[in-house]
C-alpha cells in the first residue's frame, strides 16, 4: 500500500531559524557555560582551600587546631559540591518497547523517507509506548557534555490510534525537526546540569544529617556545624537562583524550537495536518485515561482485552455523543475557500506564564503554522497503515500492557459490548440534558429534605417537561462563566498571566485593580444560574416523590432512601476530600523551605487530625447505614461495612507524624473508593427508579410491584455545601517566601544574603588558597 510521498526540498524561509531562536540559543549556552564554570570553580576553590588549611596545620605554628577545623570544613563543602557529579542518571523511557527494521520494515521505510524529506538524521533506535505522545529520546550520561548523544524516537500507539496518515506524518515530521536541530544538544546539557543542580539544592543526605548532629552538640563544637550549614545554605540558594535563570532561557529556547519544528512539519505535510493532530490530542488523552480505568475494572473481574485500542476509539465516540460535541476527537471540516483563515484554536483570557511554558499555546502554534499557508492534500486513512500487520502489533502490545497487572484473566470477546453497556448508564442519558454529568446536584442542599420543597400542581404535565432544552444552555453558560472566573482568579493570584500582558475580558481590557470586581460579578452570575439549577433539582425530586406517592407500594420510602444515601455519600466524600486538600496544602506550606519548625509541626498535626476526624466519622457510620437489596447487588456487597477494613488508624501526634503521613493516603483512598462507588450507584438507582415511576404515571399502567426495603442513612453527618470549604493558604509567609525565593523581591533578597555569606566564606578561605 502506498503511504509515502515524494521527497521535498525544505524552503529555508519556512523552516530556518529566526532571530528569537538564535538569541535564546546564545543566552542559554552562555548561561549554562557560566553555571558550569561557577560550579567547577567553587568546587575546586574549596577543595584547594581544604588542602591548603590542612597543609598549613601540619606546619605546626601554633594554629594547628583552627587550620584543621577550617581544612576539614572546606573539605566537607567541596564534597557537598562534587558529590552531585556522581548522581547524574542515564536517561531512559521507563517501560519502553524497542522495535527494529526487521520487525517493522514498512514503518522504517516510512521513517527513513520522512527523515530524508526533513533533512534530519535517521533515528538511532525506535521505541513504542502506550502513551498519547511522540518524542525524541536520548541516551544521556556525563559524556554527553562533550560528545553528542544519539537520538531515539518514541511513538505512542494511543496517538497512532486517533490520527490519520497525514496527521501522524506531521507529528513525526515535527519530531524529525527536533532531530535536525543542533540546538537540541543544549537541551541535553541543561538536563544533565539540572540533575546536578537538583542534587545540590533539594537532596538531603548523610552529610546534612552529620552537620545537623554537630549543630546540636556541645556549644564548643556546635558553632562549626552552624557555620558550615550556613555556607551550604548560601551555596544552595545562590546556585538555585543562578540555575533558574538558565532554565528560563532554556524554556524560551524550547518554545522557539517547538515553533521551528512545527514549520518543518508544515513544509512536509502542509499547514493543516499538524493542527488537526493537535486538535485530537485532548480527546485522545481523556479517552485513554478512561480506557485504562475501564481495563483496570475488568482485570479485577478476571477479564481482559485482546486489543485495547478499539476500546479507546469507542470511548471517544461515546464521549462525543455525551458532550453533544461533533468535533470532540474529530477535526472540523476544512473550508474550501480561504483555508488559510480557518482557525481551530482560540486564545484564552490568560494562561500559565510564558516563562514556565516549554511548549507554545495551541492557538500560537496554529498562527505560526499558517503564517505562510502551505496547502497540501490530506490522507485521511488510519495511521495504523504505516505498520506491518497492525492487528498483530496491537494485540502484542495489549498483552504487554496487561501483563503489568500480574494477575490471571481471560480475554473477553464481548468487551466492546461492555463499553456500550457502560455508556448506557442512566445518568449519561441525553434526555437529562447533561444535568448529572460532572455535576453534583446534592451538594447545594445541607439536608435531603430540602429537595421536597417544590409544590407540584399538575403531575403528568410536569413530568413531561422536567428536562427542557434550556437546561443544556444553562449548564453550558455556567461552565463558561466558571472557566472565566477561574482564569481571572488565576491572574489575580499570579498563577496565570495574559499571553501578551493585556487582560482581555468580554471585549474590554481590564486593569489588575479591576480584577476583584470582575470576579465578584462573575460569582454573582454563577450563583444566579446555580440557583436556577438547584430549583430545577428540587422540582425533579419533588415531582418524582409525588409520583411515588401516587403509586404507593413502598415506593415513596424507597425513593427517599436512595436520595438520603446519595446525599450522605456525596457530602461525606466531599468532606474527606476537602480535609485531604487542607492537609496537602499545610504540608506543602510547612515543607516549602525544607525545614519544619515545632509550630509548623503542630499546624500539620492539627490539619492531619481533621482528616482523621472525617475518616473516623465515616467508619463510625458504616454499621448504621442500611443499603437496599438493589444497591447491595449493584455494589456486590453484603452490607455497607464490608466495603471497609477494620478501623485501626490513630490520631496524628507530633511523635508519630512521619509514620502517620506514610499510611494516611491508604486509609483515605479506601474510604473515597467506597464512597465514590456508593455515590454513583445510588445516583444510578435513583434515576432508574424515578424513570420507572414517571413511566407508570404517564402510561397509566397497573401498579408496580412492591418496592424493595428502603435504604437508610444516618441522620447526622458532616455536610459541605459550596462556599463552606476549609480555607487554604494561597501564599507563603514572608520567611518561607525568602527561603524559597517565592517572588521577585524575596528572590533578590535571598540571592543577596546568600552571595554575601558566600563572599565571606571565600574571603576567609582566600588566606589559605592565596598564601
């Protein structure tokens, strides 16, 4: 089958380096060279100072003790610097699967021709992975500071699964664009230097423990540990600040390299193929996560798939229908007129700051690819066609993926039918207009009784109009408002930055001082829609409760029991997740400077015990919650308590905090898993029951059978309505901001203090070095 195209000559004006690329390349190289020189100079300086002081101590002029102390101290500082060189790790792709030309001659023919088309070297080795990704992979070591590394190619089969031949060719041409970039070597150097810097800055080892123990010794010795720890702190702080400047330059270079590699792809496949591939990636990523979760659930039941990739495709198709988005995982049709003006991606209000973005934003990449529009015909056949015997390859790779579970299972020939069945869940029914999709309707009520406040007038008429099309419009509007609100909050808090420095909101430019009022306005708009939706939720529950009363036969009690159980599961889960969020927030704050004071430890213990209280309450209630027979069958439980282990967890204390933190997540995860299952099961049963009751009333059928014995929740439990979440610390305090250089001013202050201490240390050791 013909899948290759004639070799093209790359127009240099399309794929050549621009001035920004060259400038950032030089800035990165200069910064990296300076970092290495400073690192080696400081290491050598303290090593020579150690030798000089000890040599002087051997001279016996009456200052032997102090010379030996200074010599040993300088030696320890030199050791602290030099030891980082021995922790540089060779790069690897983890669980990679290498293929050769003998395995896949057609693929290698395609890759070799594409390499020739792009003017890039052919890949040294080719690997397959299960990811939605394609990338360059290096064999890295310290030798690559001096010798070029060989470039390998990784191809993610979950990416191949969603792309056409043209789109896959564009993605691979982009990677070959990197292969051809000599500036990629700078990325290797930065990666190696980053490992050295990370070891210096973040790693705490036996040397730190030794100095800490010396600092706690007798005052006549402790001062030595204090001085050495202060010097090492200054070295860490100064080197971190210095290396961060290198990283900023390298990330700016990386963005330009991505732009340039995109243009290489454009010159080979045209301006549209790569953009179409980018458009499909979000859906492919989301569906691959769902696919893996689906497979995990089936493996637990002893069932596996012969080929996982059709499941991936089917999940994308179902998601497209659920979200009512015809372009989910599919490319919008290219217009026949003025295709160069066609845009798939749009810019947001704000995005993560450019300095931290290694890849350009998609709308920027699209603008770059279509700056000079290159039309090319698109081959829409499946990307699998570039492989020999793709069916066998998918099955072999699926077997490799599933073997990681290390458990016995049988291939399920009906697994695709199981996917269809999974998406037949009641809450995914399009008749509900998405009101139960990714949204909790019970979180807005502190008690299930609030849902029965609506006065039903005409039961049949109201049943027929419970889910109007306007619901979809309200939900879409709410999602849009919440996205705008979160982006503006991100700008206000400094987590996001406008792409060009200007905050554009609804056609107007906002000043930073205007952000609070804009956010407040959006919050009010959100609350209005949430109120409308909550009233709709109350109407739905009240109308169906009225229907159950018309039917009788125990259905009112059964319906109320399902709502109570769903309310309990949702709020208990939210409360536990919120307590965990607080614990994670406090842990992040108190460990930001890599040292936990006593007051910070006390604060961590208090946060930990909020998690313990939430867990203890859940376990206390497990014996008193009664599940009806349908829920037990759905959850495969004999009773609710059987979903949990025996509660042998203890409260957090200052003495057990370290070990407590090591096990707390296992207790949280067990509880969340059980509550999540109960939440979804009770929602499913609630909606099915409501649908059955509505059908009975509409069709005037004979009465339903007797309802099962109802579920019963406890009467009192922690609830968490929106706006009542535990308050999180969003900014570090002044001391931690200084310690972590969080912000421009704290960063400059820390650098000034660190370089001042370091200068004093260098001045002191100069008496020995320059003697």
